[in-house]
């Protein structure tokens, strides 16, 4: 999270409450004051990570209902899958994260 936390910090720097949001996201995104679409997106990414076989068409429908279009949904799935792949590759090979 440290590397990606820096990316997020750069994106939200200067916004009111940015430091609190970043800290809360790092600790538990479910407690963060997020827009409903962002919350659903993160819930879906967690489901794809922890229990991918439980992902259903209804999950995608919920993302659409929250305002995400097919391109955004595709991006969420691709990014989640790639990060899971890279993390498992690094873990499987015993590669430590960059300092």
C-alpha cells in the first residue's frame, strides 16, 4: 500500500480531508467517506480478490446501477486481476516489495 498510497496522496493532495481519507482507506476503506459508486467498486474488487468464484452478473449490474459504465467496470476487473496476479507472483517467488 505504501507505493500506491503515494500515488493516491498525489491525486488528492490539497483536497479538504485528504490526509484523513488516505489514512482511513489504508486502515479500512469501509469506514471511509466514499461516494456510493466508489464503495461498490472497492467492494467488488475485494470480492474478486478474496472470493472470485462468488462474483456474479448481479455484482456487475450493481456497478452499473451505481453509475459505472462498461469501460469502467472492465478497467476495475482488469486492474484487480493484474494486481492479484502480480502479488501472487511476487509472493510465490519470495520477492520483497520495493522499499
